[in-house]
C-alpha cells in the first residue's frame, strides 16, 4: 500500500500494462519527454522507449486513426487526448472506425484501443479545457465508456480498459488527479471488480444518488451533510457509462424509492436522461418521486470565474434530494 | 492541368500498345506474366460489368464501377508481396482480385448482407472504407506497426482525387513523413469526385502534394499496367528500404458513373469519355501482346471463356447469397458481453418470436 | 397549391431564401451542376451562379469551417452534408465553433448557419448512409435541431432555419424525400408556425405518441390501425429537437396518461431518453405507465438486408402502445 | 533542418542590427515609422511580461507568453490595412496590439471573466481560438466573403508550427487554393508545440508545405520586424491583386514557456534559449536605430516610461476586472429565445435567490 494520487495511480497502471504486454503502446501529444501536461505518463518514454511511448504530431484524428491501424496490426494502443475539448477533431475516427470496426469485420478485427481523456471542470482553466463530453460516446454503439472516481479504481480500471478487447473511452476526472488514497500497486486485475459494474460507495435508505467521476466525491460530501440532518443517501458510483449498470441502480431504487442523478455534463441528453428513462421503466411502481437530475446547463462551459455557479456542488445535490423527498 | 497528364506522366506502354522506355522506371516481365496481367484486367472488368448488371436487376443495392481503372488497380496490386497490406476505398475491385478476395465477397457488401465481406488478415487487405479518407490513417498506423515488428513489408493505401481534400489524408501524409512509415500512397486520379472535376480539389497536379510534406510524388499513366507496376515496385522497394512514403498519382479516368445511383450525363460531356476510350487499359495491352507475338488468338479466346464462366458463377452466387439472420446485428457490436446489447437482443428475440405464432 | 415532393419543397424553399436575401449562400459537395445526390439543390447553381451555389472540395470540416468565416463576414451559409454518416469530420467545427461562437463573442458574432443533413434509413443503402445522429447535436448547447416530416413543413422550415440567427441543424428524412403533398409555394414564413414548436398531427385520447421526421408517417399509420381496434393515439410531430417543445407533449400526456416516443436513432441516450426524463418529472402524477421508447438498437446501423428488422415500424409502435396500455 | 533558418531565410536586419538587402523584398520606412515599430515591440513585450507577473500573482488563470515573437506579430500586424481582417491563435498579443485591441481585453480572457474579450468587427480581428487550427478555415471563409463583396481587402491567418499537422489547416490550404481566396497564412514557427520540437510535425521546412497545394511559400526571419513587414506586405498585395494565398513561415523562437502552466526545462536545453537571445527582435532594432541615428537615448527612455505607465494601468485594470454576473452564462447561448435555456435560467435564478435570504 502506498498513498498515491489518482494521476500517479494511472501512471502506475499504464506502466504495468506496458510491462505486461509488449503490444501495448502509448501515443499522444507531449506524453513523452514532458510526461503529459498532467504528468500522467511521466517517465514512461524514458523507460519504454520512443517506439512504445510515442509523441505524436499535433493532430487528434491522426492519433486515433493511426491507432486503428496499429490495432489492426495486433497492437493495443492507448492514446491520450490532451483535454476533453480536443477530442472532436478525432470524432469521425472514433465514431466511424473505432466504434464500428469490430461489427464491420464480423469480429475478425477487434479494436482494443483505450482513449484516455482528462475531463470535467473545476480547475480554473480557459475554454475547451473543462468539458464533459461523455454522452456523445456513450450514445455510440461499439464504444465502452468508463470513468474512475478515485485512485484505487483508477489504477485497476486503466489496466482493465487496456486489457479489454473492445475500445474503451477512459474519462479521467482531472480535478481529482491530485486526490490521494492508499493504493496497492501490486494488486492484479483479475481480482478487481469488473470496470463495467457500478458500486455502492455509501449505503443509505432515503434517496439513491447515482454519479460518476468527479461528482462521486461531491456526492459523498453531500451524504455526510445529509446524514447530519437524518437523511441517508445511498451513493452509487456508476463507474461505467456504457454499459450502464442499471440493475445495481434499480435494486437500490427499489429500496429507496427515489433517485437523483448527478453529473457535470449538461443535463439535456446527458447520462441522467437515460438513467431516468430506464429506472422509471424498470421501477415504475417503486418510485415515489420522479428521477431528478443535477448537472451542467444547456450552455457552453462558462468562463472560469463562473464555473462554481455552473458546476453541481454539494448544495445543488442536497437541493435535489430535498425536492425528491418533498414529492 | 493538362488533360493528357503532361510530360511528367510515366508511361511504358502507349495507348496504341507501343512499348516505350523511361529513364527511371522499367519492368522486365515474362510472356507468362504479361498474359497474366491481361487476364487480370479482363476478369476484373467482367466482374465489374457483371456486378453492374446485377445491380440493374435488383440483386445489389449499389455498385461502384471500376471500369477504366483496372490497370491502376491490377498493376499496383500485382506489385505487392504477400506480406504487404492494402487499404482500399470502395472501388478497388481490381486490387481485391489481386489479393485473392473472391468477387462474390465484394458483392456481398453491395448487396447489403454485410458491412464487411472478407477476412482482412487472410488476404492482407483491409475492408472497403466508405467514409472518404479515413483509411489513409489506418494505413499509416499499420505501417508503423510493421516498423515495430521489424517486418520489412510495406503498406499500400488507395484513395481518390477527391479524397486529397480531406484533413485525414493530409494528416496521414504528416504522420507517414514524420515517422518515415513504409507506406505507398496510391491516388487514383480518375478526374472526378462524383460530379466535381479535379479543379474543385486542387490547382496543381496531385502528385505534387507530396512536395509539401517532404516525400517523393510521381505521376504514372494509370491506364498503363506496366508503368503502374514499375512505379509501384519502386515505391514499395523504397518503403521497405527505410526511405518512407511515396505518393503515386495514377492518372486515369472513371469511365463509368460514380456508382449505379449516379447520372454523369448531368455534369460531364460525352466527348471526354470518347477520348479516354482511346486510352483503354485493356486494349493497349492486348495490342502489345498480339503484335509482339506474346499471345495469340487462342489465348484471348480462352480468357473470354474464363470470363464468361466466372460471370455465370458470380451471378448464381450472388442470387444465392442468403440474408443474414436478423439477430446477427447484435453479434459483433462488442467482442465481450455488453449488458445493453444483451438486454436489447433478448427483447428483440422475444418480440420476434411473438410473430412466429401469429403476432399482431 | 401544387403537389410537391419533400425534396422539391426543400428545393423551392432554398430558392426562395436565395431570392429573398443576397447574403444567403449554398455550399456542399455536388450541389451545383449535379444538383445534389438527391437533387434537392437542382437548378439552383444555374439560376444563382457559382458564387452563391458553391461546389466545395471534398472536405466536410472545410465546408463547415469556411461557413463559419462566411457567417463572420455577414453571410448566411446553408451547407449540405451529403449523408448523415459524413457529418463527423465536421463535428469539431460544429461543436467547437458553430455552436459556441455566439456565446464566445457575447452575441457580437452570431452564426446564422444552416446545416442540412439527409438522415435516416429505409432506402437500402450501404454503410454510413442511413444513420440518425441527431442526439449528438441536440445535446450540444448553441445549436438548434429541427426536422420536417412532410413537404409542407419542409418548405416552411428550411426557410425558417435560414432566417434564424442561430445555427440550425436541419435533418431531412431522406426516405420521405419522395412523399408528396399539396404545398402552397407562395406562402410566406411569417404566417407559418414556429419551427421550434411541436404539432399535434392527430388528436386522440388513449396514448400520446411523440415522434419526428421519418417516423411521423409510420406513427400516423399505426394510429390508423390502432383506431380500428378502438385505441386513439394522439400523434405529436415534435418538429424541433432543440429546443424540445415539452409543454405541448406534457399537456397531451396530462390528458392521455401515457407516452410512447418513437425515433430511428438508437434508444440509448436518444431523444426519447430526454423526453422520458422530462415528462416523468413534469407529469409524475398523471402518468399511468412509464414512458416507453421505440427506436434503433445499440448497434451500428446494420447491413441493408436487415434494416427492416432494425427500424421501428408500425408493429413495433403498436407493441409499445399495447405495453403502455397494459401497465 | 538548419537551426538558423537556412539560406532561404529572408532577412533585412541581422541579429547584430545591420541593415541588409534582399533581392526580392524591401521596405522603405521613415524614421518615425521605424521608431513606431520599436515602440510597438517594447510595449508588447511589456504587456506580456506584466501579464506573466499577474498570472504568478493569481490574477490570471493562465497566460500564453509571446516573448521572442514580437517582431513576427508586430511586423505582420503593421502590414495590414484597416479593412483587412486577422485570425489569431491564443498567442497573438502583438497582433492584437496592432489592431487596437486593448491589452486589458486580452487579460480578461486569461483571467476567466469571458471566453471572448473584444468586438471582432470593431477591430477587424477575430477572437482568440484555442482549438488548434480551427481558425484557418474561418479565415478562408472570411476571405471568400470578401471576394463575394468585391472588397479588395485581405485576410491574415495566424497559426503555429504544431498546427500545420492538423487536418483543418490543410483543408484551409485546399479551399484557399481552389477558390483563390485572398488570404495570407502566417505560420509562426517558434520551434516548439508545447514540448514537441518541429521534427515531430514535419521533415522539411514548413514554408514548403505550400508547394504541395500550389501557392507560394516563403520563410522570413521572424525576429526581424522589417523583413516580416516586407514579406507580409508583398503577400497581402498579391492577395489583393487576385493571386490568392501565400504561406509565410516566420522563423522564430518561443523564448518563454508554452504557457504559465508549462515547465520547458523538462524538454529543452538552456543553451538553445541562450543562442536565440542573441537574435532578440527588440535588441537588433534598437541597435540599428541607435547606430543609424534614427533614435536617441531620449526616445528609448520615453518608450520605457510609457511602458512603465502602461504596466501600472494594466495591473490596476486587471485587478479591477469584475466577475461577470452568474446568470450571464445563459445570455448568448442563442441569439433568439430558446425554451430550454429560458427554463434553466429561471430555475437557476430561483435557486440562487433562495440563498440570498439564507438557504442551505
Ligand atoms: C466523408 C465523406 N464525404 C462524402 C462522401 C460521399 N462520397 C462518396 S464517394 C465521393 C467522391 C469521391 O471521390 P474520389 O475521392 O475522387 O474517389 P472516386 O469515387 O472518384 O473513386 C463522395 C463525395 C463520403 N463517402 N465520405
Ligand atoms: C486540437 C487541439 N489539440 C491540442 C491542444 C493543446 N495545445 C494547446 S497549444 C498546443 C501546441 C501548439 O503548438 P503550435 O501550433 O506550434 O503553437 P504555439 O503554442 O507554439 O504558438 C497544444 C498541443 C489544443 N489547444 N487544440
Ligand atoms: Mg475520383
Ligand atoms: Mg509552436
């Protein structure tokens, strides 16, 4: 066990993946000598060489498109998109090729590609550096989409993503990069929970709160505050957005009768919409209130001086909980 | 831009079937090999015309004809070694032929029974790519993989004149140049991107695009199978020797419509087509073979018979292609179980089975 | 009044827009001499010249990106994306620039760009020619997303889209291009319904069915069949996906107590998810059944020989109606 | 690739401040104009260093320094006519200066009170663009608009060496060439894209990229304000005269970090920076002005005083920049009413007002 930040945990996970499988390659902008703008790939080029940790030209479509070719050749590319807002130049390759190639080839040419994307706000950055574009990817058949909320999961999940034979979009909650936890850096992934399953991170009987990535810490903090008022939140870390672990959430909602979904991404057509639709269908007779959603607004991510007003915080979570209870 | 390809056009066989020489490029083929190329060209054209007919008869949803481009495709395809890997667009039926992909496999895609059609690994040829330009980056990535495997094979990547305008194609040039990837970019300039003439994509000859990225570009007579073979051989050799990418512009003409859905009379004049017919890739090789005594009437007749037999088999094969099972659409969305797909598949199957006994 | 196909109605609408405003420009692949692969722009280059009806290089990002510059210069570009599956190379320009520029410039540089996209399946096409990507755009703040279902609306809505000062993604249901109706080609748009409002196209008291684009005809056919069984469907043509006319749907659901949403696009994170979430929240006590969704599966669009199994049809709509009624 | 720019480098003022001549390019400036350029350079550098300091003090979220690139920016910016239009990246503080954008407006962006900062129409300069390369297509579209307006102005479009790898930038080259758009592509090759050296983007000099698209490319000493002015003048004139695009590569050096978040000691050696310091754009102009008697000590001192005063005002201005009202984030998402935004705004305002009296 070692106290490790999430950034370092992912670094350790990448290192292990590189050690364990010679077919694993890393590619991205500034991931080599610099070690990535968040230092997530720090030291890896030095130890694994330029052929395996590749500084790429400044072109996201090029990065993902060449990764497709490398995957066809039998490699397992792990590509880094430097910030959430820079994934869109690669969107065609992701949606048209990465996502569809396994089906197109009837399973003959799988696409074991991991696309790492630091996402979300809260770090006072300029435009395009704070977005939460996960719904675009979760809506896309053929992709898997996961997001860790803490260093322990990050260490396991990044390796599980790389080991998965399907393409995985791996969203890293950048404002939690510096969160620390005890991580067993010798743990192997065979014993870890599937990254495609949700986890109840705090049990409670009053209201179910489903969240993921950066919002898990926020919701846990809200649960602590609510508990002081006698409201017991059951906080579920979804971990995976595609597939979405509906059974775990449904089982919880059958107990609590109420669900609040929290994410930074805009509410309109965000993950909360899908969860609301599905849980309402599955738990129609258990619900005592409609599923309520807390998330970003239907606006571009605002200038950083306004981000605290934009981002869901403890108060907004509690407000939704109160409204759910008031139904 | 000159309509005849200009002085930079590399040619070894004139439209009149005369064997000419070029200071930098040549091929030395046995009569057998020459006859083999002729057979390739004729059979590929027959596949193409047969498929066009099948589309007209409603057996295919669509067909993208390759008529006129057979020499560009066969010449480059025959330059490949078995370990090389080809990335096609949707029109490389001649390349597919040289890679051993059965014509019926091509038809299965255009019939709509699959979005793929063959095993890329078995033929060292990727699936057809419909979104223009996407495959060029795959080709470079694959070539980077060869470098890492210390395999001295090479990749060939096909695309059209229209595709050169896409960002991805230019990014492929950047990556290939920066990593010195063993890839041959093979652009079939057939003068048209659906209804748009070359002038909508560039104001200089396309082979010169390579100048901007620091690797060689050459323009070859795309209707001259020998020149195409020679030029592709040289580019592949350079790639294998670690000299990185080459751009080949095969100057040719789309003699048919863009696809069977297209009506070229709306945008181009018949005279152009007539002029290009005089440069037909098959005719010139036939003249050369006949005049030089490398093939006789019996050979030509035998190829015709073979083409005829193949056509009959292709027609029957196409008509017999079964529709896939409905639930197969859920089969390979993921290669590992995915809860949503499992759920939807189960609901789909339940719903469908409700119709078996009568249904609504 | 003239019996007109939807394709011709859009052509007439574009023609009127070009006549009415010299700042209107058309740009796209093959839209000039050929008149577009569906002939929607037939004859326009001949009549308005190559400077206003522009055949572009084969590059979607280029088309949309130059349209942004033209809009900055005061033009109103109408760009055509040849097929749904070819919009992704332009996705960065659409999401990053077209959608955000008005906000970024504090309203100083609006983006009156219309992006026409023929979409949906049912025409037996090869891959990438039958997709329904509308949710990606509706999720994106700053864009408006509309889709006509019939020639009359198509004629008005395309002009309204062009007249709108915001960017509008205009989805044309390609398999309905040949549907015919009486269209008054002299009608002016000031009298037309706002394109951002839904319309009840068939009133009924049993179940509300919300749909748009190609599915409206399908749902109307289902309503005819259901009526024979004594079930009265209230069919709502949403027309606009962003904004979504929730009040019209909610008012209907308050009457019927039941809602089925139908679209070709995949259900998971499709428009139905948002409508389900919102209607459940607004009409919680009116709903007698959960909102049910009929749509595409979480698979790439299948090869055309399977599309009838993939696409929602009359039977699937009726099946959902039955299930809603059985709750 | 030569570190000194090679023989193709166009220069009118050596690093030592010596005025040299070039067969193709020249400028003829009055002493007043020369002093004006010097003043520009000094004030721009002062804006830059002041902003860097403000970032260190927590007043700005980030700052992208332009130190070392002042001559490239001022020289090209001063070549523009009022009716021309400039498309910047996020580093063109010197260009903004020449377009009359107040330095405080630049700071407002990096402080995080706006994603824009000025009125593009008022200054004929677009907003900063952060997503690499996007603006190049806007520039071409804007130039196409000028063509349609029969306006013989021109557009200048800035981007970095790293940006040349982006698909969009290459598409911009295609569109500009095909439509012969009046646009000058101005690439500041500052040798680095964050941590990546030029060799990760190209294997030949960047100005030669234009060869592949059929328009002229030139390499100018980007630290020589006179040469930049001369070369940009010529390219703008060509654009106005209907000769279409030119690519200018301004060979320069990013003397600072990529941004205030960056630590260049991780990836480049100090010796490089020292070598480039000897080529400083301000120093060489100062030497030339002093030696040629075109400016005296009093002038230099006065510029220093002006810089100092501006810095004080800038600091105060920055500290005084108010935060926007929270609900303003809903203001311009659309320019016409949008139901969802209206609904969310109302909910937001209700929620916020609940805190006024106490709240949670
Ligand atoms: C990204 C994208 N945009 C548009 C299309 C529609 N389309 C199919 S083929 C074609 C023209 C291609 O021209 P070219 O590259 O010259 O190849 P050719 O068809 O002539 O072989 C177009 C525009 C597409 N398939 N992909
Ligand atoms: C599409 C995109 N990808 C990545 C980034 C992150 N990024 C910001 S600046 C930069 C390097 C740019 O280098 P260059 O074009 O040479 O300009 P310079 O910063 O040197 O002026 C990168 C990678 C971005 N802003 N946009
Ligand atoms: Mg072509
Ligand atoms: Mg740079």
